[in-house]
C-alpha cells in the first residue's frame, strides 16, 4: 500500500533524527528544515513534537565532543 506524503515526511524526519543520534550523520547532512516546512501544514502537532525531538538531538550532538576520523588515502 502506498504511503501518504505525511507518512513519508514523518519517516524521513525520524530517520534523520536517528542518524544524528547514532552519530552517522550531522545535522547539516540530514537537512530536515525543508521536510519540516512541508509537514507543518499537513500535521502541525506532529511537526511540533518532532521538532522538539530534533532540537534536543541537535543540542546533544553539539555538546558532545567530536571524534576525529582518519580517512584512508
């Protein structure tokens, strides 16, 4: 069964939050602001709840010391 736009936006936001939380992605790589803007007219309460989670995860990400990755050449 096909997903609605609302379901797609919510899953994209949840997956982005999960990626930041696990340390696989940075907030810049996830780029969720356009998705929040699309979700807001469809379901403002869910958008607000997800935005609160996103802000908390980004705050934790910014307060956590960053690991230096050695890239292979």
